[in-house]
C-alpha cells in the first residue's frame, strides 16, 4: 500500500442540519492511483460527505487537508480549483447542449471573447480517445440523444478533461444495464490507473468489489469501517453497513 | 488529432451528407423555425391569391414596419424564454421607454440621441430590477413581471397624464418607421451583410483548421451565401419599387430605416448567443440550471443580465413604437407583449427554456404580422383574426411541448 500523503484527508468533520447530526467526527482519506469506495445505507451521510468535498454544502467543523495542506472548501469554485470534480448521479449535464459544450461547461475556451469551438472540439475528442471510449460516435451530438452509459461516459470524461486530481463518482452505475456498467467500471479503473484519486459511491457491492482498492463504510453519520478490499469480504461490508459489525477506524 | 480516431465531429462527409443529416435532425424533432417558415409561405400564398394587394410593394413595406416593434420585443423576450422564464412587463417597459423618450424631447428639450439613450437605459434599469427580484429574491418571473406590468401601466398614466398624448417631432426618430432609405442604401446594406456573413464564416473555418478540426463542406457556405444574396437582392429591389399612391407628388421607394436596425439587433444578439461564453451560459442555465450551477456558472448573474438585455430590447421597441405613431399615449405598449411572446413561440423558441434562436423570433413575428395584415386585406372580422392567431400559437406551443417531452424521455 502507498505510504505517501493522501490527496485528501478529512479529520473530525461534522455537519448538522438543524438538530440532526448528519456527520459525526468523520475521518476519511483518499490516495492517488486508488479507487476508494464510500458505502453506507440511505441516510448514512454519504451525499453530505461528498457535497462538502464538492464545496456545495460546506462542513460545519473539521479539518480538510489537501496534499497535506489545510484548505477551505466553501464553494464549488474552490473545489474545482484544487482539482476535485464530482460526477453526480443525476449527471449534471445540459441535455440541450452537445458533448463538447457539456465537457467545457463553465470553463469554455475563448479568444478575445469569441468561443474557440475548434480547440474545444479537438480537446474533447482527444480526451474521449485517451479513455478508449468507443461508444460515443460524434462529439457534436446533443446529450439528450445519448444513452445512460454514454452520458455517464461524457460526465466522467469531463472530469478527466480538466486534469483533476480527485474524481468523485456518485452512483455511476445506478441507472445502467449490465454491458454499460461493465464499460463504466473499466473506465473507473483506467482513471485510477492513470494516477488519479477516485472516490466511488455505490449501493452495489458487486461493483464496489469489482473496482475498489479501499472501502469506507458510513453508518448513521459515523465512519464505522475503513478496510482494504483484499482484507475483507462482502459479508463483512454488509455487516458494517447494517450496523451489525463495527471496526475501530484508524486513519 | 481527432480525425485519426473513431470519434467524429459531425463535419465529415459531403454536401449531400450534410443535407441528409439536416433532414434526420428535423425528423428527430429539432425543427427550429422550419414549421413557421413553411406556415409563412402557405399563409402568404393564400393571402396573395385572395387579394392581390397583399403582394404590392406598399403592403410589403407596411408589413415590415408593422412587425418591427413586435419582432424587436420578441427578440429580447427570446433571451428570457431561453432561461425558461417570462417577461410580461416587456410591452409596458416599451411604452414607458417611449414616454420617457417623448417627454425628455418635448418637455425638457433633450436632443434626440440623448433621448434615445435615456429610453434604452430606462429599459435596462427596469430589466436589472426585475432580474434582481427573480434571481436574488427568488420570486417567479411570472409574478414579478405581472406586478411590473400592472405598476408600469399606472406609472405610464401618471407620466403621460390621463388621456394625454405626447407628440414626437424629431425628424430622425420619425424617419425610422416612416421614411425609406435612399435607393442605394438598400444595396449597400445587402453588400455589408454578405461580406460580414462570408467573412465570419471564413474566420471560423480558419479557426477550426488551426486547431486541426474538419470543416463543414465548402458547398454549404456557398449555398448559404448565394441564398442570402438572391433573397436579399429580391427584397431590396422589391422595396426599391415605387410605392407612393401618387408618385408625382410624393415618391415613396427604398428600404425602410427600421430594417437595418432590426438586422443589427438580430446579428448582435445572435453573435452573443452563439459565439460568446455568456451566450453558452444562457443555453446551459435554460437547459439545466443545477448543472450550470455545479459547473461554476454564476446562474443569478446570467439571469439578471438576460432580463437587462430583454428590457433593453423593449426600450428599443418603445422607440420604434413612438416613431411609427409619431406620438406616445397613456396606453402605449399595453397590448403588444402577448403578440411578442406569441411571435417567439410560433417561430420555434421553446417555453421550457434552452431551445431557440433570435431568427426564430423574427420569423414568428412575420407569421403574426402576416396573419393580421392578410386577414385585414381579405376583410375578415378582427375577432376572427385574434382567434386564428391564438390557434396558431396553441399549435406552436403543442409542437414545443411534444418536442420537449421527446427530448426529456429519450
């Protein structure tokens, strides 16, 4: 296992919604080149943890270390400036725009105020090629015309396009069929192999065990387990998720 | 380079392939303004057969000036509709701007160029306030602009005075809608449009070549430029025909001044929407505001700017309205906003946001104006005219709803 500094390290992170404690002193760390899975039952606090990393919903308390340095994540802009990108379950794509437009959304290339479509198109196509994407035919298709797997591919490619260090995938396979799930999981593996830190949130333990290096389990706002895939089993993880088992979490 | 890979850019293939792709897109529901354009041709044919006056140069020139105000308003509203919002106050904003234009000139002796700036600035300010209430406070635009629609009618009454009428006598303002340009100007206008179109198309081709991307077949550019040249030449020479009732006394020929004004607004607005970051963000916010927000786009700033643009267009529409009537009354602009919204929707701008172009609004404006004008010439009762306009709008909105549902579920 890698002993280098984690790309992201959360220490004693807390978040309350009114009287409800959604995150209770959560510790979490992710390393480059690894797929880190975050699992837990509905309402365990997975989305809240991710929204904090994305800067959409800042944590109330706690320390965030990015490559060992303390940082603040108070806005989506701060997160994306650090190289953290989230691929959401609802995909956050604009159906009425084409693939190139979506991949460059919010960060369009322009020359003296005029969009440089040629440069954007060429970079988008290169990125899809570098991910060995074979399912997308033309980068000028409207996203509305793509299948679920293709949309997921575009959303992941967008995160790669910007050379992000951390790519967070929220339920990337939830809406996909068998073949498309397989393609997306391969893509996730390739992302980590290319040196990025990948966080994957999933309900599907089969997918998690297929792709993850390390598994974190949230149970009612507490991080109840942090294990390497090689040292655990699906039955153990189910135990952690349902609260039947617990493990002291060392960071 | 991407052309060595299996990922295409949609520019491969010949002129014929491009044509086939277009037909496939239309069949897939991306019809744009095509139905409106076909409808326009059918309507024009019917009216031309029913009453030959419809095709006379005088009627065509009338049609252009009749539609200019609504079209300008509709172009501005297109920006708002692209966000999935609505601006019911656009008409009264136009009326109020017209009142400020007239009063500043007649009561305070302001020079006309300054009065024009005042009128447009008033529009922009109104748009800013509406945008602020919609984007920052979070009131639905329907309610904000309905409130503004009512309040500004009152303000208009106060400013103009009950039953009042303020005359416009600045010749340049009156000339916009009432005087044609010299014959040569029409041809110069066409030449400028042609050069600008070909120039900008060649520029974007070079930009694509520099970054190693394929271009669309040259044949498409040639085809489009020739279409502009032929259709434009037809329009200009038609409008340059004598249309005065008694040419010996007053000769009336040439393209009305309002035509280049509307064309400049159309070109500038289209450029902003298609070629700038802001324009792209407008489509993104209209398509999926949450996605835009997560991509780091400042959604509320886009909203405010869009309302400012729309209301500035309304200000310009107010000037056109004042020019055409040579006066401003207390009810100016009250009735035109619904026609303008209808124009945009009939032209193919989606009410659900994210889909539509300014040229759609112009074509839709023509459809509305042709129905009005043609039925008037046939001598049908004006009640029927409104009913038909309503029917056409409903038809367009139905098509819009079906297309939007199709693209959401696929």
